[in-house]
């Protein structure tokens, strides 16, 4: 007989509430949006914020939401385009083929020239990462 899973969720801490976490993510995205694409400062900021979020996810400092029991059979098909995209992106980056077959990052650079757009993309990245940390 299987043991039932404990699905209790502890009360959120003050910094884990949306009234606190969303403004923090907004401030971080506004700072990240001010850096030029692929500059040393942008790369260090990305590694720093990502590292802190990974640390929070691996520690027990963030209350966890219950994970879904099981993904449906159709969810495996989402892995196919993700893997194909990752292989193409990685190959073109490693081979440095430049303008002949640009990476997605190079194609997105003209869209990300505006600081407000870059900050919005930063916010989306941080919010998605924060959602993964909470799992």
C-alpha cells in the first residue's frame, strides 16, 4: 500500500509573497536591461542572478508548491522541438558560423536593442526561473 504524499504547503515568508517578489524581479530586470547584449557585465549579472536562484531552489529557504503527479503522454512530444532547437543553437554557437546560419540570440539582437524591451525579456526570464525555483 502506498503512503499518501504530504501535500501541505507552509505559509509563505514575507519575501516569498507576490507583493515582495514581483517588485524585486522588476528591479532586477530593470538593472539587467541596462547592460549591452553579451557584454561582460550582462554575462556576470546573468550568472549571478541565475546562481542565486539556483541556490534558492536547491536550499530549503523557499516553500515548495506541490509538483504535478505525472505529465501526460503528449508532454514527451514537447521535448522534440526543444532538443532540435538546442542542437541547432549549440552547433551554430560552437562552430561560430556567423551570418551564414545565425543563432537565435543573434537574430533576437535587433529586437533587444531597446532597453525597455530587454528589461521585459529579463522579467520574463526571471519570472519563469522563479516559478521553477518554487517547484
